[in-house]
DNA sequence: CTAGTTAGAGAGTGGCGCTATCCATATTAG
DNA sequence: CTAATATGGATAGCGCCACTCTCTAACTAG
């Protein structure tokens, strides 16, 4: 199909598709001449995925590029492939503030790009859980940052408070992995993993919110509020 | 204290503090004259909270405003207060795409601002769980939208697939509520609820990612990959 | 008195996600 | 075969957002 049909079938303007092609969010079509290219169903699927990541999940274009990029680097077996997918962190490299307050003692540490053992708390948490993760996972830094942020707000919070959450995350992850058991093809598995990992996130947070509301009703609702 | 000290103690430029004041993210200081105002510790705490919501959590200024606004509307008891906090949804009103594809049958429904019974799937889910939530919770629409997005990608997905996730969300929410048991004052409870609800979100997603990685290693790692 | 600070308001800035325009070539309707 | 339309590629522009700068008039510390 040509670009106009791709546009019609996806609901995305051609100008935007061209933009995504330029940005590398989609592979170029098969060129049939200097000013003509042919697209197929895989382009349509990719386009819909990109739109879902950017629109529904709210990722930035560059984050979406990283994610779909991991899908294109497929070479190894299922484990490597999933490692690639799960290792992508949307906003990696964007540490905003560490909670700078009154104690302005900036220690100039040896800022290596890989984790060199700072994140000590996360290391302890992971060790306690017995998890098997690489030291390069960007998600480590996210946990560290959250802990620092909470403490910057004056809350006494250490990794132990996250332990029960982590146990539930473990079971959530098991559910996720169950759902990619279906396809045999590693590539399909990876695509399914991307969809479930990223697109389910808003729903999981929404479910937490609804559950909080329900739990608050159970704990704090006075008799006068009952219907 | 005056604005410069507020700036020094928080690390936020005065221009930005003025901007937040203009946008209503912080209450104005107590004016001592036409060009002078006095701020106190509560302003500092609010400022740090706003920064954490915008910086660490990545919320927009208007979303942050809604959230801290819920803290200011405090009048009722703990239940009402928590209902206010848990009822806020960061990006409410921003439904991006519903997964428009080939089947372009736009039914012009009576778009009422409150939920008028569409979200049937979420209703079923909530009923099955026995949750006690109002029909106005914006989180409902988020779940509906996620379901639609996944189906728009060609995945067969209905509310039943979310059931086990919801059960885990229930337990996560119980952990959240446990942690706001501390303070007696409803206002402090509410502030703690905001902190835990919103600032923990990135960490919870990061823990899921780490757990996925670990679970994938357990399930798919071949013998050759072992250290 | 003077130098510095402050509240308040408006304009300006840089980044981002598109969107519009242009041009040389291709395709296609008649 | 010609003319209208579509395409790929490139560049420039637009609208929004989160600040950031500038300015004025009033205050305050020394």
C-alpha cells in the first residue's frame, strides 16, 4: 500500500507518518522508484503501536523510538529479546531533581554511565528479594530517585518499606509473563511484551486508585455517609 | 521568610516561585505591604511537593494544581478528604485516541460529563471485585481507554484479564492505606496520601519492570547465558 | 539617603510534537 | 499524450507549555 492508504487505515495524517519515518519510529517503505514507496501490514501495525505509546501511554517521541527500536534489534533468543524490551526505560537519563535542600554538600562522585554501586538501597532490596536482574537496568535508578524524593519531602522512607510492594510487583510480572506465553515466535513475544508492559501501565495505576478509594471507604467512611 | 529565602531553601528560582504563585499552585504569602509578603514553612513544604509532582513524577502544571488544590479544599472528615485525593486523575479530560481503525462507525452518544453507564466493562470488573467506588472516578475511564487501545492493536482483551491485576492492586492499596495510618490530623493524612499515591507511581512501575526482567530470566534463560 | 530587594504583571524563550509548503518525479484519468 | 493528482523528501512554521526575563513601583536595611 502507499502512504495515503496507510494514513486512511490508521487515521494518522500523512504529514505525521512522514514525520515518524524521519524520526526513525518506523522503517522506511520498500522504494519502488525515486518518489514512490510501498508499505505493508507490518508498517500499519508499527504505526498503531507508536500511536498507542505516544497517545494512550503518553510517551515522548524519543522514548517511543527507543522502545520500538528494541523490537528491531532482534537477533538472539527469547531471553535476550525480553531483556531488551524490559530493559528500556522511557525517560532514561532525565533525572530532574534529587531533592536538593538545605544540606548543599555536593559530592563529586565518579559519574559512570553504568551503575557503580550507588543505588545501594536498591541493591539491598533486590538481594533480599532474590531477584535476578542486571546492574544496568535503568529501573534501578528510578527506584533510587523515588526514595530520595520522598526523603527530600521529609518522610522517613527506606527500601524496607518497598519490600511488600515489590512482592506484589513480582506477582504482577508473573501475570505479564503468563500472557506472552501464547506466541512461539520470539518476535511476536517481544511485541506482545511491549504492548502489555507499556500500555497496561495507566490501567494498573488506575486500578490502584480505584482500590485506594474502595479501601478508604471501608476504613474511614462514617455511618452518616452510607447511602 | 521572604521569597529569596524560600528560593534558597528549596533550590527553586524566584522567577519560578512567582510563576507557581500566579498559577495557583501555592497560596500567596501574607502581605505585609504593597510589595512585600511573608512566607512560612507551609509554603516551603508545598513548594517541595509541587516540585516533586512536576519533576520526579512528571506531571503537568495544571495536573499538579488540581492535586494540591484538593488538599486546600479540606473541610470534611477523613473519608471525604481521601476521596478528594484519590479521585484526582492527573490527565483527566485528555482522551487522545480510541483506536480508530477501519471500522469507522462513529455513534454519536450523549456525551454526559459524568459516567452514564458506558464503561460497562469496568462496571462489571468493579462489581465482580465488590469494590466500593463512586461512578465519577476518572480512573474508570482510564481503564476503559486502555482496554480499547489494546483491542485497537488487535489483541483480544476483556475485563476478565484485568481481574488478577485488580486483586493485586487491592493489596497494593491496602499497603498504601496502612502507611497513612500514622498521622491523626486528616490534613496530614491527606498530604501523606498525595505523596504516596503520586510519587510512588514511578517506583511501582520500575519494580514491575525489574520483576519482569527477573521472571523472564527464570523462565527463558538458556544454560549458555548463565554466569 | 542610597543600594538592594520585592510583588506583580507582561513579554520573551526554548523544546516538542506535529503541520504546512515546496519541489521534482510518478502515476493515472481521459 | 496531456493534465490532474499523488508521492517522497526536505525545510519552515505553528501552537502549547514550562518556565525565565524585564520592568515598574514600592519597600527596607544600613
